[in-house]
């Protein structure tokens, strides 16, 4: 018997209309755990770098996490993995809610989708009965509306549905996959649309078994109250009405400027009143006591769910008030548009119009009000009408398609993906590394374990470190030494980046929410789940013997495998840069040293390619063999290149 | 406060619909607690508490499995919530032939909430234990035990009042006269 997982994947070929239930190799669970980790292995075996993202051979994989369906609270994030047309690199996203656990109860750890349907379809998974069904009647329907329609026609109110809106159907790069109160962003909705897959509905009523039930329950049951009581986890910011931190520190418009002094007590009162008038309820994801999502009912809009920083992104990009944000989310959520990148694309288009690069010919009947302009542009983008066709490809590609100097306005992307609208003064060493090297493509999926800022008071600092159970010893020393307005050393910066990202790779394999774990150590230092208690949960659930070193090793393995995917698709050192004006004051020499040190620490050569030795130590021999066969590594490159990185950089 | 009355403890779970966040931890905990061996598996489909969720209409209603009934009932209700109508069985906790709810998914046998009775007893039912939002709250209430006793007590109270007012002897005489005249 397999514990915690089902041991079966569902293989769907939409071109042929075939459905298979395929047993999986338990050895892969030991090596990668599950979720994104095992998905990356399937992709490695079956999606060579020659496969274009829009090819039928590109896979779209929905993965449960290893702990989904076990009693471990807060294990509910479904991973979606594919290759993105925006970057031609690995595309990874997550969504919360109820989908992953339901899929596991239906008897599957993953849905692996290949091919393309000839017309719009949806997938109906009801335990052992799986059907590809006609979805032409759902064309153009909103994402959540689609879920409601499908449940109605199946007469299955307990089914869980993940669906795309019009944006996904029309292959908009910022398209999301929407499910219940959650969304998957960063380039996965576009592939679902490309495969002509409108939705997946799941209903599962089978048992999930765990290896050591009594022991597991003993550590799970206290977690409900502990998570509920812990003020440092969940969506802390969304529960606050004081938005000063966001509106002062994040940039407005097309990630342009900070508006210090915008926030005051009257504003807070006004915004609180708005939110309270539109909020129906706080809601949660499966088996988690934190309520991180607002159910919103805005007059004239269908009910939708607001989460995280999307509360402000449209308002700030359009220089509008909070009311505008709640209004436009009612439209964009149904279209299935990413609330992070889309506002920047819209603000970018307005900048181009103001600069005369886009004209009334491109934007016939363009309104004068920035809010109305946003609504106008959204409709153009989701239909790929006129200029919307270029804008639907995100800022990077739109700038190059439009030309005439539009490229100058693309200033906030990394690896062709829009980043958080943050414009800061002084370069931050660990953040430089995270922005430059992350394969998760966004800082929020990379940062999170080591505090963002030091504690000025030495006594408080010592007290913090004393209770810092989540941290490996070396970080305690560095944090104790960290004085305000100083940089961590190169060595510390490298380790901070490494720890931060490793925790995300662990979460994304086992399905625990970053708000309880990898993202939530940086404020307060007390995430409910961390390197030292997770092995217990995993061991009791699966029966695998695992300690924190072994867990870290798996995180590294997954990180390197995904790195290898990107390297195989052409990613090199020259691509590893933060957004160009993220920091006003840069330090080129130091940046080179940081990257050198990080690559060396990771066991990568000077071009950022994992060496043969590194790969073999992680049991990824098949990757190094592939690299050698493709000439990505040569036999002499088992040792790092002697060529200095400075020389390489100037090439 | 005995007054010679027999009392029993009634176990109750109070449900506050406004506090439910729809996480379904109650379903997970219930199914695990009732798995055999205990905790060996989870499966909300086996849970004896289910949260009926219609998220787009802000409906979150935890319902518990009641007694099994062999026949569909006739006393049907239609509910309207926020203007949307719900089928008559939507919020019913009875396990009955009309639907699959509160039945073991494989055998079809009915499920019933037993308030997690256990040996040794646990302080609160599992669903309540995993609900820190207090959408589910466990209460123990004392109640008079049985209807017969209540009736006997009522008569005694009445007689006592009469004796107080008229004196016990007068009441006894009256009872004796009544019984003689009935015989005659």
C-alpha cells in the first residue's frame, strides 16, 4: 500500500481523446516527494527543449502535493507546471482551495495533459470514471461561472472545478486558472487555453491512507489552534486595514513611483468602509484554519474572491481609489487575468499612449479617465482585439511588437515576466540573488524564511534568535551580527537566498501553503511549518524515513532539476538580472561577486550550469549525461570554468 | 438544586453559520476519527459532518448526520438564501434513500454522528476541536430526564400547593370523600 499518495497518475491525451490511469514509481517519491518535484521529472523525460510551449507535445501537469488528503493542516496547494510561451522556460504556479485533495480522493496524484482538443472541452473526473466532455457551450463564460455551470449540469455540487476564463481561451499570457477562492497565475492559463481545455471538474470519495496514523494525528491536531493563534502566518496584510506599508512602499502606475504621504487616517477609514461594505465573508482553503480570502460582492459584479496584494494592484497601477480595485477585480477575475502582471500591462499601455507611441488609431475611442481606460484595455486584451493582441503577450513582448521606442517602457521585467512594482534605493544583496536566479519567476515565491530587515535593538534581536526554531544555526549568527543599514556578507547572502528558495521547493513538493511555511518566516520568524518539524509530518504520513538534512537535499534536487530544464532551454548567466531600475544604487562589481559566489556554492559553473559533479551527487546523472550529449557541458567542465565571470559578462 | 428531579446531560453542537470559513477541517477530522483503525485514513465523503458550500452565494452550512430513515420523508422545505432557492434536501442531516449524503461511499451504509463517543471519552467532538473559529461549539446542557417524571412532578407540585393553602388534613379529607362518593 502507498501511504499519503495514491500511486497513480491520470494521463490525458486531448488530441487522441485517450485517458489512462498509470501507476507511478515509488522511488520518484523518495527522490522528489511529489508536486512540482515529480512533475519536473516527468517533464524531463517527455518534454525535450525542442518542444515549443504551444506544441501539442508540451505537457500541462496538475499535481497534488505529497501531503494533500492527509490530515496535515494547510496542505492544499495544487501545483501547475508547464513551459511558458512568455519565457520559453519552466512555468510553475500554485493555487489553493480544494482541488488537490479532491483529486487525491478520486485516486490520482497528478493529471498529466498532452495534446490539444479540436474544440473546447472539459474534463470530468469522478473517481474511476473519467470523461472528456464538450465545453463549447461554456465558451466565453467567466471562470467561476464555468465552475457553477459544470456543477449544475453534472448535478454534483461537491465537485471541485478549476477553469479558465476568456483570457485563457484566447491564449493571453497573463491568463490564470481559477478555482474556488484561488488562482494560478504566471503563465499556466495560457497553456490550458492552448490545449482547448476549458475546465477540469473532480469528485473523489476514496480513502487516503497514512503510514503512522496515531503519531501523525498527535502532531496535527494541535496545529489547528497553533496556526489560528500564530499572528505571523496566513495572509497577515490582507487582514489589516492600514495599507500604509503597501501604498507607500510599492510603486504606482507602470511600477513607476512611490506616493509617500498618500496614506492618512481619513484614507484608512474610507478604505475600511469600502472593504466592509463589499466583503461577504473571510474564507479558507481546505483543512486550514487561516481565512486568507475575501468573498467580495461588488454591486453589478458577480461574486468573486480577493486574495493577497491584488487588493491594491489595479488601483495603484491606475492611480485610483480602492473602490476601483474591487470593481475591476469583478471583471478580471471572471476573465481569468493575473492580478499582478495585468495591471502593469494596462499601465504600460497608458504610458505608451501618453508618450505618443500608441495613438488614437491604435486605441479608437480611448476614454480619458484612467479607470475607464483600464476597463477598455482589459476587454481588448482578453479578446486579443487590435492592440490588445500585442498587449496580451505581456509587457516584454508587447514592447517589442509595438516598437517605436516602446522597449524603453519595459523596465520592470525579469526573464520577460513582470515583477512586483517595487522601486527601491540601495541594492540588497540577498534580494539581488533571488531576483536574478529564481526559477519561480517572482520574488514572492522565492523569499520568505530569513527576515527582510534587521532588528535594531540588540536585546530584541537576541530574544528573536533565541526563539527562532525555524532557522539553521548559521543564520542565527548572521542575524545577531546584522546591524541596520548594513549588508549581510557575500557568504551570508548566498546562504539566505539558498535557504529561502529551498523552503519553497519543499512546500511546492508536499503541497503545504507558503503562508504557513516558506513565505512566513521573514516576518516574526515563527512559521508553523519549517525545516525541523516538516520531516516528522512527512515521515508519519508516508512512512519514509526523513530528517531535515534529507529534506533539504530533496529541495536541492528539485531546484537543480528545474534549473536544468531552463539551462537546456537556453538560460544562461546573462539572463540572470533583476529588473533594471529595481534599485537606484547598484554595484556592478559586487553583483558579479555575489553571482560568482552563489553559483559556486550551488555547484554550478560560471555560466550558471550545474556541473556534472553536482548533478551526480544529487542522483541526477541522467541530466549530466543529457548536458554532455548536447554539448551544454563538456567533459572538462566537471570542474568550474577558469574564465572569470567579468570577462564573460562583457562578451 | 436536586429537588429530587432526575437530570440528564444533553450534548449539543451549536453551529454559527456566520463564523464558518468553509475550510472543512471538521470533515477531515471526523472521517479520520471514525476510520478503523482510528486515524488510519481520511475521507470527507465518510464524514458525519458536511459543510454544504455554495461559495458564490455565500452559503456555508455545516450539517451533521442524524438518524437513518428507511423512507423518503414528506415534510419538505424549500429554502431561499440571498434570493437563491435551494432544493428541499439541501440542508437536511438525515441519511435517507433519496440521496447519497451520509452514507459510506463503498457500502452505502448510513452514517450517524455519535458525538465522538469514545473510551476513554474525549473532551469535545473532533469537529469542534479543529474549529478554532468557533463556527462549531460544543455545549453540554442539563435537561429533565423523561416526560413521565415531569407529569408526576406536576401533580405533586399541585397537591403540595393545595396542602399549603388548605392544610394537609383538609386535602386528605377531600380525597377520602371523593373516593367514597365515586364508590357509591
